[in-house]
C-alpha cells in the first residue's frame, strides 16, 4: 500500500518532529520554577540599573536576538524599554575581535567591555560545547555577571561554568527541537518579566534551596530531596550561612587603683565576668541581628566545634542569643580556643589564650553541601585556624561561589579566597602580604591586583579610619571615605564590615552599595567601643529607645555600656547652612556619639507657620544623618523635645546659644538624670530665615526659576 505522505516530506518531518517538540515542552514545564526565578532576578537587576547581555551561534544567535528584541521592545503589553544587548548582532565588533584576537574571544571581549558586576548574561547553545560561548561564560563569571545558560538535555562545558542552566529536551532530541524549546523558554521568561513589572506577582529572588538545585543539573539528575537541609525561615527571609573559625571570648572586668607590692603590676579587683562567641561566632551574631534593610534574616554558622565545657558554652551563646544562630558543628582538633581579657576602665591589660588550634577534622562533605545549598549568601569569616585550608570545605565553597554571592573576610594564615567570590575584604596589611613582592603598595592598586590574581569579582581593601577601596578585575578602584571617629576601639571592626556587606548583598544590593553601608557600620562600631562595647551592651537590660534614623539605637547602647558620653542636640534644620554645621560639629566634640532630635513636619508648621518646612522630615533627616559628625537622628512630633529627651536621657544636651539669659524649658528635665546643658555659639549672619529671605529677593528668569 502506498504511503499517503510519500510525496509530502514536510508532513513526514512534522509527524516525526512532533514528539520531540512535546518532549522539549515537558522538560520545560518541569523546570518552570527555574524560569520564574530567572525573571525575578532579572527584574531586580533592572530595578538597580543593570542590563542583560545575550549571545549564541547560528540558530541560537537568532534566539538570543529574539530575547533582546522582546525586552527592548515589548512582549505582551506596554512597559518601559529594558536594556538588552545581543553581542553577536554587532558585526563590526565580532569580525574585528575575531580577526585580532581569535574566534573564542568574539563574545568574551564584549562581555568584559559591556558587562558590569550584577548584570545578567544569557547564553544559548544546543550542544553546550561552543568554545566562544563557554569563554563568554567564564569571562562573565570573572567580571561579576550572573551567567544563565540554555542548552540541550545533557551536562556540558557550558553548564559547568554557568551559574544556572536550563536543560531543554531529552536524550536524543534533535537540534531543531532544542532550539524551538529555547524559543518557548524565552517567551515564558519574557511573560514572567512582564508579570513582575505589572505587579501581578510578588518579586521573590530565587534561592538555592529551591529552583537553583534543578537549574544546575538536568531534570533526570536533580539532587534528591533527602539531601536538603531544613532551615526555619519565614516568608521573605534571606538565609546567610557563615563559615569560619570560632572562639569563646571571656572578659574579666574590674577596677585597679594600686600596684602589687611584689611586682610592678596593677592589682585588679574583679567585678564582673562576661563571655560570648568570638571570631566567626561574633560575625554570625552580627548577621543574625540584621541590618542593611534585611528583615528576618536566618543565620547558620558552620564552624569546628569541640564537645567540651567551653564548646558547649560557645554553642549556647549562639543558639540562645537574642537573635539565635543555628550551629552546624564540624570536627574540631584540640580543646575549644578561649581568649580571656582582663579589662579595666574599658582597656585591656592582658589577654590569655588557651585551647585550640581549632582545625576542622572529619568534615562530612554531604552535610556541608546540604547546608550551603540553602544559602542566599555565604560569608567566610577566616581566623586562621585552618577551616579555609580544609580540602572538603574549600571544594564546597568553590561550588557555592558559582551559585550565590560569597563574601570572604581573609586572614594571613588562612587559605586564599575561592575563585568567583563576590567580595573579598582584606585590610591593608593583609592585602599587602597577600600581594607579595613586587606588587602595588597603594590600596586602590592592591584591590585591582588581588581581584585579578584571585579570580574574584571584587576586592575591597579597608584602610581603617581612612575608609575602603573597591575594585573589580581590570577596573579603576572606587574610594569610600569613612566617617570621622574621634575615639573608639577597632577590635571586631572587620567582622562588622563583613557582616554588613553580606547583609547588603542578601538584600540584592550591588557590591559598591554594600561597601558604602559596611564602611558606615564599621565606623559606628568603632565609635561605640568595638567588640568589648558590643559584648557589654548584650548584658544590659533592654531599653525602649526612641525611633532612630540615620544611625543605630544599638550604637547608643554600646557607647553607654563602654562608659562613653551621649550628646544630643535638636532643632528644625529646615534648610541646612554653615551655622547648623558648625553647631553640630561643636556638639559632637562634647562626647562619643551625637543624636539629633528633629522636629517633625507638623511640629515645624506649628512653630514656623504654614509655609514651613521647605524640606520634609524624611529629606531633612537624611541630609543631617549624612554628616560625619551625626551618629543618629530622632524625629519627634511635639512642640518641644522634652518627651524625646526623656526617652533618650543623653549625658549632654547642646543647643545653639541664641536663647539670651533665659533658661531652656528642657534644662530641669536634663539635670534630673544628671545630664548637663551646654550652649553653643552660632555663626553670625547664618539662619534659615535669612537664607530663605535672600532667595526670595533674587530676580527670577522666564520660567520663574532663580
């Protein structure tokens, strides 16, 4: 019998091809959550001013260009255009690069030119073996881009270097079926992006506890659910895993007013004993306490932990803290490392170390991988005891750095950061030692040099009171100055810096934004008495602080716990001028932290009239908080600051000296708790009223503008 389709080859091909298309669709439906995760991540990147780059060869080039066209134009409805560049579409660049540098560089060099840390690179390859596409993925990872790949059904060179991979089709699928699956996947991705931008779904960035597991292996090879570690986390929480060396810090507090008769040493009469986790334990507690706009952070600490009395106290200090930390103990060589400091009047006289070395042993690779698989950000807190040298730990960290941001706080005796780490934060001496000789000596050049040498996305070299220098491979460094701190204790500032940076990255911020926040937090930490001030504050009864903006109520508590002086001043600060700045700078010199009590908008209107304030309370608080001399801002609604003062109870209340001989209304209240009232001189001829009057007197242009 004659085949009725014999003279219709297209019909024959479609009949053979239809099952392959169905198989490709089935594989996509099974990985739909991966595409939803990509869309959420992409919308977040666009919200932060980032862009998408895309590339492929042949038919995959057409698919990649189809994606960029849908994003720059529109897919299902009207929305703003989204930045997307098809690298292969620039024929002049691709041919020039291929001619001068070879075919493997045609995409990689453009990635390095156009990509910025935090951008997204989408690469399509049905085989996953195209050398120029694999090179682009490697370059993208090195430059800090999120690399997303679409391939055929099996593992490949591309899937091994990409951050996440969508595997399309099944074993034996034709190239055409895989390409058609790629097009459907791209359409689904665009539909999800549009849905997020229209607000039809909540933006939830993907985590490795969900979609990422299936995005790094073909569906048939996805990890077993039995390997997943359950982490208690609420809706919208971010999970930060801290990995490193922990110690037990013990402070013996006392007073000393005489010298021993048998030796020229001070005699210390002990009055209190305080202990808390130190090293990576302190870092984990700081992460768990939150900050940087992250609400409900879940924190896990992976650390060598000895089963002795000190080790049990160390674990209890973490698990029973006000903000608990989940502890995953690794094997521990030796007794728990304990550092005991004898302190008098806020100063350490001597430190006694015992136990250790704390080197990990018998590390369970599967358990470690399962914990890291649930992380949104990993923070390595290296204290040189050996955790970052352990081969099992290093292998796990190398793998996780391919999927999520890794912040690495190094130590001179520790292992080098793993390739692909998002941010490495050595201080200047650590950076110089790691760079060796010959090497740059300037911190900005050191940052770029080490970023290239280590193969990480960024290095920030901290320089204490000066600030920090951030650089990515092949880029100029960015300088972030530190706020001026007159006195303080820098102990633990590196932990505070790393914790703040990790929290910022968990909140989806760029590394540059994370460094700005970390510098500010580290400076406030130093001003508040460092680690000793923080430990002392943990032993204070909880207070009911007034709402604070531009600073931390905890910082005020730490200053008090360390015996420091809290200064407050107040006013409307409607249009900030030189007189305000001079007064604020003078007030800050009276103590160790300055809190500004700011009249609310309603309060200013009642005091100054319906035309005031010129700037609302949010803007006024933000401008004042940005001054180096200001540590915190409290907004109050009353006509005078007495209620806010009663809640804060500062040691010094400073006001501009324009009140004549009359006593301030709030002076008796301040003195009631032993506080002092100090008047400060104003600069002549500076006031908000005069400033506004001068502005009103200026001639206006055609558009009514001065």
